[in-house]
């Protein structure tokens, strides 16, 4: 894509949440990993989706990988 993707900057905690989203974690699992309340994790996920102008959490991860906001590590058996 030639156009630069314009995104509202993510906070350091939002970047951590996004990395966990990219790992396939659910909101409750993200909350546990980051020692947050479930509702707080859900709030962060919602903010990330909004900032990335994504349709859903999967789209947010796709955008993040495409634009280098998170590193994609291929699954290995």
C-alpha cells in the first residue's frame, strides 16, 4: 500500500494489549497477563480498535502486523 497509514498513537500499555491480541488471547486472558480488571482489558481493546479504525479485533491485528505495530511470529509446531 502506497499511502501511509495514519493512526492515533497507541500508549505503551495499548501496544502490550495489541501484542497479546496478536497472540490470540481473549480479553479475560489479556486482563490476567497484565493484572487488569476484565472490563479494563475490554476497554483497551475497544480503544485500540477505534484508534486503528479497525472493524474488529482480527482486523486490528491485521492492521498492526501490516504496519509494523507488532511483530508477527509464525506459529511453529
